[in-house]
C-alpha cells in the first residue's frame, strides 16, 4: 500500500488525552481510508472507513468528512506533531 495522504489529530482536555490518525492509501484496485485512535501512549484501536477499495474522489470525500468530524469534536494538530507511521 502506498500512503497518499495522512493526518494526525490530538485532543487534550482535563484527564482526556487522545489521538486520532487517518490515512488515505492506494491499493492495486483503488483507494482505502484507514484510521487509528486511542489514548496517547497506549495501544491504538484500528479500523477502516472503506470496506472495499473505492475511487480516489470517493476516498478523498471520506477522508475529508472524517477529518472534519474529528476537528468539530475538538481535535487539532496539537502539540505532539508526531505523525503516525504505518
């Protein structure tokens, strides 16, 4: 898989210290959007927003929507600035 785009977001408020990573990746048959999330410093949960590969345009829409949702919940680029590496 080739990573086309990635974003790492962080949320810290009170005792909450979370991170959320999103990747748009190219596969032989199209594009997928994957994510990882969890408490900073712990094992992250992983998932995908695309059950099967989709077109680049569709993957970019899914990626943008997910990033917008997280930013609306208070996630930002944060102080960490340590991008998630796959």
